[in-house]
C-alpha cells in the first residue's frame, strides 16, 4: 500500500517546493513526485540523473488539408474554442475535440496526435524522483499530473517504498484537482498575508470537497502575527491541524541558491529541526 | 492598450505589480484573470460589487430518446460521457463544452444547457474599474471564465491584466491579444527557471515584453545575467524590503505608503509605451 502526501498552497510562492524537498530529504525513503508540471522546480534542487524520458501524448490537434479545403467556413463557425480563423488552425487554441473534422463536408480536416510534454523517471541523492514538463502553452496538465502519480506509485511499489511525496502546483484548477484526488494527506503551505489566507481557504475547501485529510504549515509566520492568528483560528474552526510555523529566515532562499535542501544546507538550523518534527507528525497521521 | 502581468513562477509579485501600476498611472481597467486564486481584491478591498454568473453549455441526455449506441462517448475526447447498460452519464467537470456529442447523436437525444462554473465580480475603487473572476471550487477548467473576464476589456483604455502563474493554457488564454507583457520574477534559481519557461511561451506568441525583478537582493545574479545575455529589458527592480512585505501582508498596496514609487511605476509605463512603439 502506497500512501500519497501532497504539498500544495493555493497561492504561488509560499514555499511549497522548499518545504517539500526538505521533507523529502528528512524522510529518506520516499518517491518524490513533482506534479507542478507547468513550472517544475524540484529538479533544480535534486539535480536528477534521468533513467528514462517518455513522450506524453494525450491529445490531438486539427490539421486542415489546403488542397481539399474550400474555405466554406463551417469549421470556424462550429469551433467553440475560436481556434480556426480563415481556414487556419491555431494549435494553441485547439483543444483537439474533433468537431471541425466531423462536420467538414470535404473531409479536409484530420486529427493528428500531438505531444503535450515529457515524463521523466529519475534518481537523485535522496531517492527516486518522477517529474514532467508540459510543453509551453499546452493543456492536459491534469492528465500529465495523473501520469506522474501513476509512475511514482509504480516505482514505489516496485522498490517497496511506502510513501510518495508530491510537490503540487498553485491554484485550485485542473492540475491541482488531478494532484489531490484520492491522496492520503494534503499539506497546505500558506503565508500570513491577505492573499495567502484567501487562497488557503479556497484550496482547503477543495481538499474537503475531495475528502482529503488536510493540514497546514504557516511559512514566514512572523511577517504578520495577527494574520497568523487568523490562520490558526480558521484551522481550529475547520478541524485542520497546523503542523508547524516557520519563521521568516533568508536561510530558506540561501539553501535554494546553493541547490540544497534545508537539512543538507543547515542541518542544525531550528527550521531543519522543526521540519523533522513536522515529518514525524505526518508519519503518525499516515498510520492513523 | 492591454498590458498583462505574468510570471511563470507563482508568488513572485504579479498582483503587487498590477495593482501598484494601476494606482500609479490613473483610472483604468484592472482585470484579475487568475480566476483560480484571484487576489487583486485583497489589495483593493472593493465594497460595492456587481456579480454575474458565468455558464458553459453542458450536455444533457434525454434517456427516453437515447438508444445507448455509444457514438457520443466514442466521439468525446475528454472522457466526459459514459454509456452504461441502462443509462448514458455525463461527467460535467470533464466536459470541455465542444458540442460534439450533440452533433454526433443520431437520435437528437442530447441538448446543451447552461451550467454555472464561476462568477465575475465588478467594482470601481478610486477610479479603477476592477473585474475579477472566481472559479467555483471543484471546477477544473479555468479558460472559459478567463475568456469571460477578458470580455470586460475596453480597447480604448489602458487595461491591466493579472495573469495566473505557470505556462499552461490558462496563462496563454490571458496573454492572447496583449500589447505588452510584464514578466515578474525573483532573483533565485526557481525564479530564473520559471522565467525562462515563460519567456519561451511569450516568444512563441510574439508579444513585446520586459522583466521586473522583485525582492531584488534576496538571491543571486542569475536572472540579471540571463536578461543581459538574452537582451531582455529589465523594466524595474523592487528591492526586498520588509516594509513592502508587511504592507502586502496587511493588504495595502505599497505605493499608498511609499509615494516615491508612484513616479517609478509611471516612468516604467512610459518605458513600456516606448518599447511597444519601437516594436511596431
């Protein structure tokens, strides 16, 4: 049985990845999964050696045969995504639904497979890492996230590892939903700002909707103590455990610049100690 | 004129830039296109808000007419329709509203009805007309709502758009038809990596752009060196400053408390106008 734990945030830039890789290093025996396929950053710290790269093909794109096309304009009219103008397909706008190909009276439109990204199975100094990269402007981020999770779980099963630690993406849309569906525990990294609170509330509501056990880490908590209290109140009222509060400290950025996890860069720093406690608590919760 | 503020990496200060720029250059349209996690309103605190609901066409199957032939499910590229032994089911959240199932159904058993996916809130604060989308929690597809927010653009005015983070379809939907893109980054390895991905997207769209380095001084020189090497204009550097961070945490745009920044944002706008002009 493999348990998946995902670090998410709602708002971007609250410290998801920094916290996630630090926890991964502390854990020692996990498969890391970078599900922020839109802007993956875990590999910057973990410097993986890639075992295999897989093309991710999940959708199609319309291609019009100029020789058969009579410029009748029916496809342009039928396309709900405004992806056809003057008998030319905008591949970024095209969602691959196939309506144009279906209605074209000349059979001039073909739906061809297209690559939306790459999926990597890698090894790092702290263990296996599955990561991916969506090609610029592509849709299908949710499906690629699902592939990252599948491969991570597969590797964990093969190697007898019981935990997959996921670094999620900001937001609450398609990639985040694909990240949290069916996971065991969600860890929301937030910050004591008006936007941090607002976004944490929305993403915690998403986790509740998908019936995922929710926890919170407050990063840079001393930046605004009043807001930190507001977050703690919200968590208490919603039965969400606050796993830890991290002080604002430039050491977090310094470790990132050094391309190291915090426990590697500063093993005796108070935040490293705090994160060890956080990880132990996560392990307890997984056993409950 | 449409200026879009984007970033690649989340949390680099897109919203801070969009709001402070709007407050500095006068009464304009400000559109928050980060419909998953809209934040502009947490800095501008609108009070009188007009709200409209945004819907998407979603298929409804008339089970009496349906013969369970399965053509709709076969056609659907998004796995949004499942034909069972006794019933055809639609998974609303998976549906992209392409309309294909209704077209292919030989029995005319599928009609489309509007289904709410989010809201648009509009308000006027200090002369700035603000519109922001709010995607309903649990809805995966943001692009339709972003499209609806962008319908509020008034071409003859200056429109500032706050984009979602990342480089995927919601970002492209926001960037499309912009006259200029401001990419906000921070001087760290993550900031640099995600900036270079955003630059790849922007170059593909062929829109003039420049970079703002936020929290200057917290990391390394990688972003600055990258911009120099690739001849990308650095429009502004905002230093890391605990006062700016604390003001943000309280929901206060920093130009209101640090008036010297008014002029810097105004100068930056003049620079942007020149870059757009030179581009043409």
